[in-house]
C-alpha cells in the first residue's frame, strides 16, 4: 500500500482525479441521460432513433481510437521524449489522422448513399470530437484537470441550443454539433493563453517509432471499441430496429459506467507513464489484489443502476429490456475491470501480445453472437456479449507476468 502514499495520491492527486472523473461524468450525463433519451422520445420511430444510435456509436469509436489513443501514446512515450529533450510529432500525427478519417468518411458515406450535407456534418462533429479527446491528454500530462472539467462544462452548456434546435426543427445532430463546438472553443481559450500556444508541428527522429506505437495501440483500441459498440451496429441488420432500441435502452447506463471508466484509466495512465519499468511488478501485484472485489462491486452497482435507468429514461422499452439487465450488467463490470487491467498492460507489458489477445476476443464475440442470437434472439445476444467480455478479462489477466516483458 506504500504505492498510494506518494504525491499522486495526496490531496492534490485526489482532487485532480475527482476533477477528471467529474469532467467525463457531466459529459456522459449530458449525452446519455439528457440528449439520447430526449431524442428517443422526439424521433418518432425506432428506425430514426436507431440511425442516431449508429451515429453516436461511430462517433465514439473514432474519438477513442484516434484522438484518445494518440493522446495515450503521447503519455506512454512521455518519459522517452523527456529524456531526449524532444517535443513535437503528435500534432502532425493528429493532422494526418484527421485528414485520413475525413477522406474515409466521405468515401464511405457516398458509397452508402448518405446525403452530402449529413456527411459534412458528421465530418465536422467527428473532427472536433477527435481533437478534443487528444487535447485532453495534454491537459492530463500537465495536471490541468480543472480545465478538463471546464471543457466538459462548456460542452454541456453549448449543447443546450442544439437541443432546442432538435426539438423545434428536428435537427437531431444539432446537440452534438453545438456541444463539440463549445468544447473546442474552451480548449482554444485555455491553450492560446499558453506560451507554446496550441500547435507544435515539429517532426523529430522519434516520429516513426511513435507512429508505430500509436498504430499498435490504435489497432487494439479500434478492435476493443469495435466490440464495445459493435453490438449496437450488428443488432440492426441481425435482429432489426426495434430490438436495437430495446438493447440500447438496457445497455445505455452500463455503457455510461464503461465510459466513465475511461477517465479513471486515463488518469492512472498519466501517473504510471512517469514510472520506470521496474515499477511494473509492484503495480501489477496491487492490481491483482483489488481487481476481484472491484469486479463484484461493479456488477452489483451496474445491475441496480441499469434497472433504474431503463425504468426512468426509457420507460417505453422497459417490459422488453428488463430481461437483459443481468447479462448487460455482468458484461459492463467485466468491461470496467478489463479496461483498468489494459492500462497496466499497455504501459509495462507486450503490446504485440495484447493485440493477439484481442484477436481472440473478437473471434469469440463474433461466433457467440451469431449462435446465441439465432437460438435466443436479443437475450442470447446479450449473453454472448457477456461471454466475450469474460474471455477478454481472463486473457488480460494471463498476459500480466511478474516480470516486465515490454
């Protein structure tokens, strides 16, 4: 327990962690407790609400796999860059990734027959979201957690005019566009006050290795987040719009818990990124002592919260969604603890083995949902997600060794 008695867990460290959690909590609260239930009521049909679900799903996947993981790469490599006295690389990488994502979205949207105006809107919202996620990594490295909170608060306030536009004129993407615009203005306000300003487009000799590291982390993140959100994408073609809406209503709160877990893990990574490799076994041992009590507590909390959320936020789907609460809650708790284990693995252990582990996870997920859904419909689908999460958790634990392998 001596690990806790340091500067990261003193009064300032606890306050920073709380700001980080609160920042992400109010953002998730606005999107998942206010905006999405409201859109479910005013959209008028399961098909329209399903299209909104698909949008927010793809948006979250892009923001995490591109913006958040590039920021995580920056934190993982912080010590290396500091020792060599280097700055740069990550802003040029962000610019290249934004261009690549925009081109991919335009090609995919035109191929799928999506209206050009909707494609442009999605590219706009996606670019802002990716940049915001990346910017938060800079704030975490500099321990500017109050500013992270203020950016999230700006999103919540900024989304209010968008909510009005959605209610009054049926512009269902307006809350997201308005919120992201306000959040980016807040990021610019804080960064432009700094001496180094906002952008450092310098390339260093480490650029190639950093891109390679991001490629590994980004591939893992895309794969794991594809599974986190793939349930929503697969249900529509597999079972239809109505089961998709029911499953979303049952899993919305568990997804919130999983997303709130993101800043906890990011804060932990910002701390252990400054630890040397010899700290790996000690941190791993501490994690093993805490992980199973945390798993049990998360399962109980998730079940209670999920039941209440479906009853209050999506009462129109309650009768059909209540049977999904147990598998959804178990999957949520497994996801939460797996993400914490993931944080330690990407810092101290083999990224390549981590990538292989998630290939196993994807395979189990795809096979199980096809079989379970065929026999038991949406209930089988929920249990298939739970099974795949259990496999992921077990493989992650197996990856952690008592010695550093990175």
